[in-house]
C-alpha cells in the first residue's frame, strides 16, 4: 500500500480524478488499479502544515524583546506543527504510520517549496519508509499518469529540500534579529512600531526608497526646443534643431536667436539615412515575464497574476506557473502542432491560422533541453479550452499565454527607421525621424500600443531644396525619474536592481542573480504593502515614511544591498544543485546576523530622520485589542470596537452606520482612554503636537455637531 501526499486539497483531488476512489475525512482512498494494484491513500497538506519554532521554544528568555538578548541564534533549528493545521497533520501522520503503508509518494508542487512542505511533514512524523517523488509540470490526465509511471528516486530532489530548508532558516535568522534590533532601537527614537526586516524584503525596499529619493531630490530645469516646418518640393514636414546630437537649448534667449536666424531661410536635404531593424518573436513566458507583462497590459498585481495562473494550472489548462525558464524540451515542442490545431478552432484565433511556421522543434530560441531548469516555460497544455468559457481574468491570462506560443510560430517583425537631416542656410541642422513597418510578422498575434503606428517621412531626396515655412520655440521641463510599477519591480528584483525594460532579459543576463525566486517575489511585494513600507496607487509604487525610516536606519549595510542578497540567492541555488554546503551557508548567515545586530547598535546614535514624519509611525493595531469594545456609537445604538487602523460601529453591516474615528489624527496617535472620553460626551485630555503643514499645535478633542472638533485652551499655535 502506498500513501500519496499532495500539497493542497484541490491538487490531491486532481491527482485522484484518474482513479476510482472514495472520499474520506482528510484523504482519498484509491481503489486497486494497474498503477496501484493494492490501492493507495492520497492525502494532502494545506500549504505549510509546519513552521519554524518561535524563539521562546529554544530559550524562554528569548520571548522578551530586548537588545541584551540579541543576537538570537539557535544551535539547531526545529520545525513544529502549525496549531491551526493540527487536524490535517494528524490525518497525514496516521496514514504514514499505518502498518499497511510501505511506500510514500511525495506529490508536492515540483519545486523548492513543495519539496520543503512535504519532507518536513514526513520528518516530523518520524517515519522512515521508502520515498518516491512525483515530478510533473502540468496537471493534465496524461501528465499525471505518466508521472506516476516515472516516479523519481527521492535522492534526485533531496538537494532542493536542503536549499529550501537553508533559505527558510536563513530568512528566520536574519529576519528575527534584524526586525528586533531595528524595532527596539527605533522605539528609542519615539517610533513605537514593529519594523520587520529581512534578507530579501529589505534590499527590495531599498531599491524603492532609492527611486523615491531620486524623485524627491530632482530639480526640474527648463529647456527649449526649436521646431521648424519645412516646405520642400511642395511637401510640408517638421524637424527639430540639433547640435552635437542634442536637441535641447538651456537658454531661452539662445533658442529665440536660433529661431530668428532660421526664419524664412533656404533649406536643403543634407542626408536621408534608413536603418532596417528586425525583431524576433518574444520568448515564451516564465513567471517573472508573465507578471511584468500582465501588469503592463492589465495592471494586475504580481500576486493576482500568480493566483490566476495557479488556478489555470490546477485545472490542467497551463503548465506549472512558478517556472524560471523560457524554454521547453523537444518532448513539449512535439506536442505544439496538436495544441495549436485545437486552438485554431476557436473564434479568437481563427484568423491567425495557418501558421507561417508549422514547427519550432529545431528553433533553439524556444527549444533547448540544457536551458530547461526544474520546469519548462509556461505554456498551454493539450487540455485546450475555449477562452470564452473562462472568467474574465482567467480568459485574459490564458489568451496571453496562448498568443506567446502562436507568436513563436510567426516570422520576425521588420521596421525601417529613417532619419532625415535638413540644413538651414548651410548652418543650422534639423532632424526628422520616421518609422515604417515593412513586415508585420508576429505583431499580428500580440497586440501593440496605438503609439506604435507608422510615422512616414515625406518622399524627398538628398540635395532637394526648399525653405523654412514656419519656426517656433517650445518650452519644456526636465522630468524626474518615474516610479516603478509593480511589474517593473518584479523585473527589478529578478535582475538585482539592474532594471532592463525589454523582453530579452534572459538573453542579456547569462546567469540571473536576483532577489528571491520566481515563487516568492510577488509575496515580498505584498508583504511590503502589508507592513506599511510601500503603497501602490494607480499601479505606481510609493515608499512610505515608515519604509524610508527603516532604509535610512539600515544605511549602506549589507542588509540593504541588492547585489549581496543576489549572491546569497546564487549560493542557495548552488545548494539546490548539490554544489555548495548548506552547513557552511548557515554558518555565514549566523555571522551575518551577529554583524547586523552589532552594526545597528553602533550607528543608531548617528541616525537622522529629518524631513520624515516619525511621529505618525506608531503601532495602531494589536491582536489583543482587535474587536475590543470601547464605547457606544454617537450615531446609532451600536457599539464602537477596535477595527485595527480605526474604531468603528458594529452596526455597519446591518444598517451601514459609517461612524468611525481614526487612531491617528494629524500625526498624533489618539489613546484609547481619550477615545472613550469622546464617546461618553467628554472632551479628551490636552493632546500636544498635532501637525498641520509646517505648524504644530496643542488641543483637546470634542464631539460637536456630528464631527470631531479641536478645542483650544489658549492661542498657543506655534511654528
């Protein structure tokens, strides 16, 4: 008898759907069949059933947050069952210990995290039975059955477990020590909040804060451009003045002099240069490029993209989503003609067929066994679906993945880029640029922005003569760097801060050394939002004052270095490949954790947070206070309870009563005692240090005429 352990309940259901089975409490019982002559049990985790133990489990005194207790470095790490998931762990544990079970099949996601999740459960059970690995990249019936026939020996994937285990322990070690030391030291500076810091999240935040500072310190400067309208051979066109490849003039008077000189002067075509550029079809998707593309096209957050494509994977419609490869093996490429034939039957794709290229089997841009890592690129499976029968977001995601595959079977796109140089009175040079599509190629498949339209130049030749019909100066201002979008942030993390806005990333970087992994980057961005370090507004990423404070405190320490973190990630990857020692890596991480603590303590006296609203950085939520009743509603008969960031009425769901009081008003945290006074109809105590613009003032609060009002004891507003 065998027991199969999947990573999630729906994944277990999909694996079992190929066999006759009976649903039990926490597992399926598979009836005897060709693959399992004695039948099998199929159970599941619920994501991580286990977690690294809290500091106080190792030493009771580590529960207290104190500088004297740092650094916290356990001699040996240990996992424990997550309390909320004890019931399911017990189900798996009993099956593993069942005397009739003589073999375990590890069926977690075919990646590092899946390796860790299932092996940790087996380790905690204490069971030492033979272990096999189901390793598949899609959940189609054919893939599942083939995977069970070709089970891997557990030694084949054990190094991935060591990598994931080392990553988890290193993140715990760095995060636990860095978070405590910075939280405690910043509390001494008046900021009573938790400052979470970590091996990947902090350097990612540092990149965002760096861009924020570039924008804040940017000083716009005026410039002028001189635009001429020429008339040559009866045709009109515009050109921009240039000298030494610069089209901007920094002095208005000089710009006007140039324009005045050119007015009504003769003009002659100096030269016309045309350069032809060819663009290969885009690469197939890995997760990072899919997240970046979906963000640009639909403003989907990286997490939303991962959730959607994970759902498509669970349904067997696309291949494994957390892939870092843009290549497929010949085995997958051999299935493309059949997949594409099925896709050609759907209305959305009919006009894209027949394909210019019937096969890409020998095209190394897409098919390269050596460059397929744990998984191949994200592609549609042979279980083809009509996009019209999907939900809106799933339809968009599936369509993007399908079109990438179709585009790979198309010709390159070809453009001619022309530069027309016009000389005014033999002295002043003006440049006109144009673009013409020569071959549409793959651009027929993947929609382009409207701004990509052709910009045709007039039909003129070198030596043609005419004159300046009109001349004008145009004033502009230099623009600050743009904030990153969430999609660009994913690319930035992947390239360790070297942002490259093009689809040839994998070609440019021979060895990617990024922040985090394909599977974790979306979660890091979400974590930075949850911890109030960043805000995302209209798909732009802003650093908050809390985020700026942490990065200012960390300074140029290795903890904020994208390059150093990328090297750690590379070392972890080498552990996964069996080329580096997990023990040595952990020793280095322990030394780093000690250094983080000592460095933070030594430089804390030099911290300067001038210009940042540190008073507003106060903890407003506590798991102990959430839901606590603080008084009666001023608008109805409901109770006012702690909602986390604010106090609100319990009748909101029933009567839509919208009575709320923020916990922070004009940068000052309002104590629960003062809230209770307001709700009783009394004035609060005198609260000092309200901030409005550049002014600070002291006042009491009172509830009058349906709103909170400031009560001033005397005229003491000050600058």
